[in-house]
C-alpha cells in the first residue's frame, strides 16, 4: 500500500511541477495578464485548467494552437526548454516528436 501512496504523491508532484513550469513560462513570455488570457481561453474552449495540463498535454497543445496559430510551437518549445532545464536535462528536438511526446517521455523519467 505504501508503494501506491508513493505513486500518487509522485504523480501529484509531477503535476504541480509541470503546472508551475508552464505558468512561469507563460508569465515570462506574456506577463501576468497575458497568461491569464491564455488560461481563460483554454478553460472556455477546451475545458482545460492549468492543473490538468500534465495529464492532457495534447489538449493544451491543440488549444494553444487555436489561440496562437503558428506561435504555439515556439511557446511549446520554450516551455519544454524550461522544463528540461529545471529537471537538469538538455532539451534536444527529436524528429516526429510533438509536445505531448516530450511530456510523456519526461513523465516516464519521474
């Protein structure tokens, strides 16, 4: 049973860590008001809240693309670079990888 609790705690830590990284990155790029607009758009158009991004990175990516069009890929790359850096890793682009592929791979490391 202890192992199950550790997995739940680990998952909670990953979600919090990921949400904090996304939030910090969006505020770095768009400041507080801009980040809030993005969160409102995502919640209104995809029903996605910041706390759920770690579980639904593809929904986040699709929503960001609807809002930001081609700039979405650049924003995702900055998020990934920050995430990798905070984990002590170096981000390297991989052919055929989408935002959610990187997130799933990183989540598996945790």
